C-alpha cells in the first residue's frame, strides 16, 4: 500500500484592501496552477507604507498540495 506525498510551495500575494483579501488573492492564483491543494498556512504578514498610510497588504503563504502519482 502506497502512502501520500505532499509538497509545500511558498506564494507571496498582495492586496490594497486587506490581509484577508491578500490571502484570497494568493489562494485563488495558486489554485489556477496547483492541483490537489489540501491546506494553506500564512507564514508572514507585511504591509507596504507610503506617506504614513498602508498602501498594500502582503502575505506569504505556504500552500500544501498532494503530488500526483
């Protein structure tokens, strides 16, 4: 009986709206390329600031997906 093997890929995504939106942007984009996604983990949260205001919310995601046989 064979076991399952997974891989983790990092994805960096940004949004001018919110951290939640940045997570969704990254997840939607990863879903276009990667099949078999079983989970995501937010590894890092950052924001880009200009003139004293947040102009972009950025996240680094770890995307876990099962390798096909």
